[in-house]
């Protein structure tokens, strides 16, 4: 509660870090979502590691994931 009140982290209050800023828990997700809009499929695949159940997805699985997302987006545009 003290950390939240002071807008910092418990690590900072306890002296475990000198960084009093609260880290953004969604930083990686924001970077990924920005990259999706600005990159080709190949650039995205090379820039990020995609894992499901602790295993890296194969090239074929990646292509199917992208196709599934595109299909869903197309469906939402034209129900």
C-alpha cells in the first residue's frame, strides 16, 4: 500500500533498487502491437520470439497465426 500511495515500487521502498519509477508491465506488449502495424510478417517474426506452452512456434504455426488474425479482422469488417 505504501508503494502505491507514493507512486513507486516496494523494491524502491525496501532499498532493493535506485529506480523509483514503476515499470510498465505491458511495455513488451505495446512494442509488439506497434511493430505489427508497422512491419511485414517476416520483420515481426525476426524481431520477436513467439512461444506457446513454453515452445517456440514453428514457421508454419506462425503463418497460420497470422492468417487466423487476418481472417478475423476481415470478418469483423464485413460481418
